[in-house]
């Protein structure tokens, strides 16, 4: 009750900034943390599955053994997965930064601990930078992942005759794409939330 009274006693401009920090921080934090956890589970599962070694020899109905390569073009390996994981790690950092927004909202209501305008804007620009870097890494990862899927789709014809099932696009490949898309969406939500708070902070 005392906190609510303190909020209403603040000047209207400062009250608007406090509300923006609190609302934007919590919305951004929960969306980013949920999507980050979901993407982490999918990428860990995909990395473990793609890391499994395929059997070196496959017997065809005609009785002729065919050598099956143990490595293929997989979206869960290589640069695509590496960049996707980097973008995901940055997303956890962005979620923590969004949580910091909620703590700043509390400080703004306290005259003793209230940060100045320059410090508030600096914190918001850092948040923008975190999400922009994370989005860039994840988009680059998406480019590599989609490129590997395109190569895999062209190789499907060869896989039919060679018996190499690693060449076929499977549901797990699509899950990797979905996990990467979730990460991009989470960074986008963080950008929108931070821009909204920044707009509220810079209004007179």
C-alpha cells in the first residue's frame, strides 16, 4: 500500500517512466526466458542426435552392402549450430538485462537511490546493443542452417540410391529452424520493449 502511494506521489513524467520500466521489463523478461529455455532444449537434443554415429554399412534387399557416410550436411552441426548457440547465450544475457529494468523501476521511485537521466538512457542503450548483437548472431546462424537444408534437399536424390538417410530432411531439422526462429523472435521482443521504454524516458 505504501509503494502504491509513493507511485502516485511521483511526478507524472517520472511515473510514466517507472511504469514503462516495470511493464516492459517483466514482459520482455518472461517472453525471452521462456523462448530461451525452449530453444535450449531443442538445440541440445538436436546436437546430441546429430552427433550420433550412423552405421557404416547398410544392407540393401539385393544383398549388396553399401557404404554409408557417417557425416552429412546437417543443420545441427557446424557454423549454423555454433552461431545459434551464441545467439541463445546472448538471449539469456538479454533476459537478465530485462530483469534489471524492473529493479531500475524500483530505484526510480526512491529519491535516495534514483539514477539520473543519463544513466537510465545508457542502460537502455546497452540493452539495445545486447539484443542487436544477439539478433545478428542468430540471423547469421539461420542463414547457415537454411543453407545446409537447401544442400540437403538437393542431396535427397543421391540419398535415395545410396541409402544414406543422413541426406534426408527429417522433423528434427525443422525443430532446429524453429528453435533458431524462437531466439530471433525473443531478441525482437527485447528490442521493442527497450525502444518503448527509451521513448517513455526521452519524452518531456
